[in-house]
C-alpha cells in the first residue's frame, strides 16, 4: 500500500490523481458529465462494490480535434486521511469518442492497472471517499509496452495531457 501511495503522490502534482497544482488550471477545458452521476452528488451504489451494474456511463466534450490523438480516463478516490486509490484507467480511446456506455470499454482502448494491481474496473467500496472521473485529451497514443504498471501509465498520461475535465461524486450513496 505504501508503494501505491508513493505512485499517487508522484502523479498528483500533475493533476492525474489528487487535486493537482494551483498552476495547472489552464489544462481544464473538457466538460465531463454522466446520465447517472451528478457532479458533487453521491455516487450511485450500483457503481460501487455493493452494486451489480459495474462501470458507469460517462460523456465528455470540448476535445480539440486537431491536437488530440487519444483520450484517457482515470477514476480515483481520496479519503480524509489523504490516501488515494485508482479504480480504473482506460487509455488510447479514439479522440472522436465522446462517451462510454454503461459497463463498456471502447474498441481499441486499453484498460490499465489499478491500485489493486489488476487491469479493469475496480469498484469503489469506501463510502465516505470523494470519487473523481477525470478525462484527459492526449497529444499522442500511449505505448502499452511503456505503460506496464499504474505508475508508468499515470506518468505517461501526465506527460501527454493537453486538456482535461473532471466529474466528482461526494461519496457512495
């Protein structure tokens, strides 16, 4: 768990996991929404470890098509103790894609490692955490041979982010 905390701390200064730095606001250009999650409202239990639905539906807009070569998604959580956990990483999403259907991954996209050490969606369980669904426009596709683990993937996303947006859920309902 300490290794995960170190990875998250290293990536949080870039705004990939955590709050980001005060100077990185210029990257905020994407609008992220969901038909099932309202920004600042509780995360529906269906998308937690107590639910049966799985991955939530997400939408985004504001992608600069000429510069964007791929989209990445990172779902993470912070708790009152300041520890973070990454629940889902998806990258190499086609830049023309503007939404994810419930419980799906776009064709050609790659699901990266999570804090659990496994790829795919790791449903959140801690009721009081703040859950963030962050979408990143990247200036290139990521090389899966370089994105071998969570740390490497988050670093690559941080290096290639040209714009981002975030939807937050206050806790699990």
